[in-house]
């Protein structure tokens, strides 16, 4: 369908695309991602012949040369730039029939039927008599997609179709494009800035960085924490959503320099330490945690943040060896925070370890009696710890105590 072979493109002496080669098969939904200035829009413009490669070739349907109308019957473009004319919606959509009309030829009844069919698919028939400047951003984008469909193309190229749209309209537009791709077998190439949307909708991704293909392939191959760090210079956590099975990308705030910050150990579990881990690492503290079971959400967060951690096997009691490791980390720490965790026989040794803290902060959102699953053993240990601890009602207050 589309093959790009060794394409270079320059603006003057500046190399914008550097030896780009890739293939797009019929019916694929391809996402182009990458940081600003990586060459995404320039690549799309070389494909649709707005720009001509300095070197290399672009092959569409086994041909390197097309007359403008011939190309427009195969390929349509939705730009992120709003049209500067103010025709009504029906006339705007009918412009998509231009590649199929002769010189000075007017639209026939069949052309109008095709336009109205495209408007039906994009839910824009109700807007037919409205002028373009009366429409919302989402409505305008749907009209431009209807115009593209009226061309009856095999390929649609989209340059940031969700830019300037809120999340509701972004999903509406991408659902529409995805439906056209799956039902009409239209090949789609789209630039997307939102990595979560790219992971949700695309079959395959092309990650550009400094004008080169940094990585391409299935979503799981391209969107990794390592690739995003190298291409975007940002730390992210990448995991699969439990419901959809799609990847979710969560960026971390940049950490401050930890050279002058003390060590803090967090005793967590069941997700109760996540806020503390993030808040303290963002402020530059050297954070450790333990003992947590592998698979616990606190374990997942600590792993993503690359924290020192004492971990135990899933659904297992804390071993004597891990108890000692935890005590070692606690003794090395200036502060220890006991999160608002439930206590059972599997993790009661975490309370024993907390007794080794130099400065203990206890987060108590609910009384220990409501979180004790040890027939009173945890209550006794916990109340002894409270005698020498600073007790706060939430995680934010715990961080404030450490910051003083």
C-alpha cells in the first residue's frame, strides 16, 4: 500500500528526515509518535506529496508518480489546521468530490449521495446547513473527516486529529476513525501526541526521534519505559490495563537532586504507600520500602520508581531473613513511615521491624482495631509503637513532618 524507501528531507541545510524506510500494509491503523521536532508532520507531508524527498522514494500502490487528482482519489489528508473559508457543511463535504470531477464539472446527484453517506457515517448530516465557523472543534473535525470520506480514498492521513479537543471529543474522533478502518478497510496513518490514545487505538506504531525511526512495530514493542525515556527524556511507568488489556502510560514527575536529602523507609502494603513513595521521591528523598509481597500494588509502584525494596513471595508470610533485611533498611533511615496498612499474620513482622526506627511516623486514617486481623496481637504492638511515634491523619501530613 505505502512503502517509504531511504527518504531524506531537508529544509535548506537542515536534515529533517534521515534515511526513513518503512512499509504500511492495506487496512493497517498506524500511529506516528515522537517528541516535538522529530519529523512526524514532515513525514506525512512527504507521503502525500506536499513535500518532495531530498533523497529516496515514496511508493503508493506500486507507483512512485501520480497526477494530483489520481493521488487524491487514493489518499486523503485531515490536517490539524482549520480551513480559513466559511462555506456551509454540505458544500465543504462536497469539496471531497473534486478529484472525481472534470474541469468546471458540477457535482451530480450521485456525488451528493456519496457526500451525504459520508456525513451519515460521521454524524454530521444534522449540521448540513451550518457554516463552518459555527461549529465546535469536534464537529469541525468530523466534517473534515466526512470530506475525506467523500473522496472515497483507500488511505487517510491524519495530522494530530485530536489536537485542541477535550478527552470526550478525542475519543469520539478516534472511535470514528477506528470504525472506518475496521469496517471500510481504510488504511490509516495518524500522528498522535497522546501515548495512551496511541496505545489504545493503533495496530502498530512508528516512533520518530531526531528525524529517524527510533523504533517501529507492535504497540508493546514500541511503548516501553526504556524507549520513552530515550526518545522523550521522561520517566514513565508502562503497564497493561486489567480490563482492556491495552497499555497505560503514566509519567513520573522529574525527581529533585537527592544529594542533600535524607533516607526515608516506608512500611506499606495494599497500595497504601503509593502516595508516599511518589511524594517523597519527587522531593528528592532516598526512599526504600519493605516488606511487600510481589504483585502487591505497592510492589509495582516501588519497582517502577526503582526504589530499594525488601520483597516477599506472593501471599506468603514475612520470612526471618526478610525481617532482618527490613530492619537493616530501617536502621539506615532517618525517618520511617508506617502507612495505614491492614495487619494480618502474614505481615505482622512489619510492626516488629518498625520498633527499630530512629524517628517513626504513623499514618492513622482508621483505628488499628479496624485493620487488625490477628486477634489483638497487632493492636498491642501498634499501641506500643505509638508511644514513641509522631501520629498523623494522612500521607500529606507525614511528608510535612519529614520536610520540617
